[in-house]
C-alpha cells in the first residue's frame, strides 16, 4: 500500500486560500493573524492530518546553532527590580551567566532587559521587545513574593526562574528547596545531631513554604516529642534569637542566611561546630565555602531555564500555557567545617559504651 503523502503548509494554504507564510504564523501561535483566521487554519490543518516535520525542526535547530555569532537570535533576561542595578539582586547575575553560556550552545544571544527602563509601562516594554524580534523571555526572580507581570504574553514564549512569580502561571525552573532541606536533615542525623533548630530569615512564602514544610514533616515523623519550634522572622532582633536559643537549646541550627547566624553566635563567643552546629540549606555556591551547606548552583538553574525555553520555542509554544511545567534543580552537598565529623561522633559513642 503506498505511503500517504505528508501534508505541507502550502497544502493547507491552498485549501484555506491564504499564503503559506500566514499558515506558518498561525500554526506557531504568533501575532499578526486574527483569531477567526487562526481557528480556520488550525481546523483545516487538523482535518488534513497535518503534523510538523521533526527533521525540518532539527534542521532549523542545527542552523541556529551554527550560524555566525553576529546573527544570533536574542533571548531577553527580564528583570523588574525597583532600580536597575540594585545590589540586593546581584546574585541573579549568576542566572544570567549560566543562561548566556547555554544560549550560545543553541545559537542564542541572551541579553538583559530591565522592564522599568525610561519609566516604561509593561505593555510598552512588550512592544519594544517584540519590535526587536525577541520571542523568548527568561523572567528573573521578581522583587515581590507573589509577583505579577502584565506583559503581552501572546507575543512571547517565556520561562520564569524561581518561584516568586505567582501570576500568570508560566513554565518555571527553580532550586529544589524541599529536597535541599531533606538532604540537610539526613546529613545532620548521620552526624548524630538530635535537637535540630530552624532559623529562616527570608520569607517562607517566597519559596512556597517548601523548605519549611519539609522540616516540619521530618520533625513530626522522626522527632515529634522533642520538636523545636522554628524561628521565622525576617527582621528579628538578637534578643529574640537568644531567647529562642536559650529556651530550646538546639545542638545544630539549619538556616538560610549563613552570615547572619555566625554573627549572632559571635555575640556570645560561640563557635561552630564546637559549641553548636551550623548548616545552610540553600547557600549560593560562590559564597563562604567553609560553611557546611547544600549549595544552589545558580548558573545551572539559568542554563536549565534556557533548555526549557529552547524546547518551547521549537514547539512554537507562545503565550500563557494551559498547563505549566516546573523543573526543580537539586543542590550539591558541601561538607564545610561548621558541622562535627560523623566518624568522630561514632567513635565518641563507642568509647562511651565501652566504659
């Protein structure tokens, strides 16, 4: 039986009575086609059994990768901080570095774009980006914990970095805070710690309570009778910390701000790990390498966001997705020097048993 002929864009165009280019634009979800015409073209494509040719998609991808650098398509790394170069958000430069490196592998030039440039509205910024030929957006973490952007989303394929963007629901790539807390707790039990305290300086809502929930779940399952209530205040005084510390006497403290906890312990001359253990469950890998920690590799997160955005662009997935996807990037364990050695703890227990 002869193989059925593949339906081409020109076949659909002839059937509907429009240009091949218009069919291509409509099926990719790009602007420039009325909704009525788009639906008509899509219905015709479905009726005729049209399927994109994966070989042609692969060829287009190859051409993008091998084109000269001066002809790279651009992706925008979009920020919306109150000021353009606010040092509070300097850590996001690591996302950009990772995104740029991965973008070059695919044939993209990833460029930063601050939405508030020249007091632009977000709608005006959308038009600027679109007129520059930018179709892919990487949304950097927003300054708000439940952030919202009102861009003209139908123009773009977009991926959010982190979990601060609440609406609209885009595909996102974020650090796996839940897994990182579980790794930290597992390491502490291996080292013999029993009274595990949690100190969070950053708002738990910003990471959708993932680390907080992992901690409480673990304490309920493993250590229900002696659970230490966590200290969750982003602006507490040292007196509040010491009241909590003296009341509950933790033998180790999990935190998300390693410098803060070390400064607090120094007020009483306490040292880690001899007086109390210290572990950061979400440390940036480039900072304070002596701290025992689960590290966030921000460049890997930025690169993974480009991977996802590239896939969406190949699929012509523009606008707000009907069902968004989340990719969680797990952290790396760094032993550091602020926790006691597990072998030393084991030897101490054996010596005590022998006596």
